[in-house]
């Protein structure tokens, strides 16, 4: 089983690297590389979420399990695929709570 997992990870890493190198010439290849990176980070964060939930269950603080997984996802995925966030009027965001925050996206 470990043998097949190693083969899969080697092929996955090779495909990601090949697409990243082709990404200098093609935006579709760059998208494919970022997609493969996002999938592997999502799987790693899911495994981290399972471990964090078990660990936090022992200490009675399960409520922050989703928060810690979301932070792990943000701090690993954003730098890996080149996404950044810019907050405007951050002080005004905390003045009126509860609130629904809507983020506009641009491609």
C-alpha cells in the first residue's frame, strides 16, 4: 500500500511541476498546476482537521476545530497559489455586529 502511495505522490508531484513549468507559456497549464496544489493542500488540511478535532476533543474545546482548520487552509493555500487579501475599512467592520460579510472577487 505504501508503495502505491509513493508512486502516486511521485506522479502527482511530477505532473504539478510539469504544469507549473508549462504555466509560463499557458494560462491553462498554470491553472492546472494551481488546481493540483490546491487539491493536495485540501487533503493535508482535512487530515490536519481530523487530528485537530481529536486533540481538541480531549481538552474540551471542539468549537475552535473548524476555525483552526480554516486558518491552516488559509496560511498554506494562499501563498501556494498566489492569492492575497486586502481589507478596506477594517476598523469599521467590527463596529456593527452581528453582520454578514460579502467579498467581491475579480478574476
